C-alpha cells in the first residue's frame, strides 16, 4: 500500500522538525544554566523539576528550599537526571565547615558554595573534602547586595572590584574550582583567572523584568563575557511556561 504524496511529505516535515528541535537542544548552552528554585514549598519545587526534566539544565537548591526539604531533595532531583548546585554559602571555623561538607558532598550535590571571607584554611580544607567526593567547590566573593558603604561598615576599605579579585585569587590559591560573581565582574576576573569557573547570577533575557537585580546581563552576553554557568531564577520559575522560558534563553 502506498501513502499519498502529501501524507509522506507531511511525515517527512514532522521528522525534520523533531530532528531540528533535538539538534537545537543539543547545541544550545542549556547545560550551563542553573535554575534557582527559590520557592517556599516542596511541591512547587517538584513541579518545576518535572517541567524542566530532560532539558539538561542544573537546579539550584538555596537556603530556603534546603531548610524546607533537607538533604533528601538532592537525591530525588539527582534521580531525575539533574546536576545540583547546593548554594548554602558556608562560613564557619575550618573544622566545622569541613565536617559539614563531608555530609553535604556525600549527598551527591555537584557544586557547593562557601564564603571566601572564611579565609584560606577554611577554603583549603573545604576544597579537599569536596574533591574527595568529586564535588565542585565555589567561593562567594562579595555579595551583590553590598556596596562600598556596606564594605566600609565591616572594615573593608578597598573598592569592590579589587576586593572581588583579591578574594577570587585567594580562593584559587586555596584550591577552589571557581567563584560566584556578578556577570559585570566576569571580564575583569577572566583576565586574572583564565581557567577558573565563574558562576554568575543577575541574568535576564532582553526585555524581561529585572526584579530586584540592579545590574543584569542577557544570557548570551554573560557567556560571551566568560561566564561558565548562569544562575537564572524568576524569569524561568515565574513564567507561565518554565520549560519554554528556559529553552528560549539563547
Ligand atoms: O530570580 P533571579 O534570577 O534574580 O535569581 C538569582 C539567584 O541568584 C537567586 O537565587 C539569588 O539568591 C542568587 N544570587 C544573586 N546574587 C548573588 C548571589 C546569588 O542573585 N550575588
């Protein structure tokens, strides 16, 4: 039995569409996007994970979601195929951080954060523990909520750009894999630290709401500037179609 030519043509067209869509997903840098699950209930976190499953993006579990769910959520999301960025920004004496990271890294988290202000010894011991578990360790330099006045309040008198580079270099010497920094700091950091991972929040697609982010860059501009991973929250999690919002970033 032969199919009418127009039916065969339509099937060919559909197959071509599917191949093109798959190719677009494979070629797009979605695997460099970390979706921040800043939600106040576990059911919504699960719903978002289901909607984003199979795209190749990472998920970020921050303090709020971790406080609600504990460590079990990491395992659940890993079993759905996601890489996990556990953004708890640890800062304590070296022994306490080391012992805590032993537990967190064993949970299967792929990337964890500590504050660079914890100092060289804290970071070096943290890096050792994480690397034994094959977990990436990132340092938080200066919070983007802080300006020069805030830094002066805590006794830091050099300007923010220099402080960010200073802390990033310390993190590099201590064996960390990279730092979290504003996308606007990336070009300067990239000049000094060519092989370091740079994770950048404050990402907004052109024309979208900036929310409370003061200095934003588009996803492509951040990658072009040298970002390794982009943290994107509300443009995806508050979209009526989170999956499409993610796939439309590039
Ligand atoms: O919704 P939005 O895309 O602004 O979310 C950005 C995420 O990145 C949030 O989870 C926020 O806590 C985090 N972040 C940030 N600025 C930093 C460090 C982390 O916006 N300097």
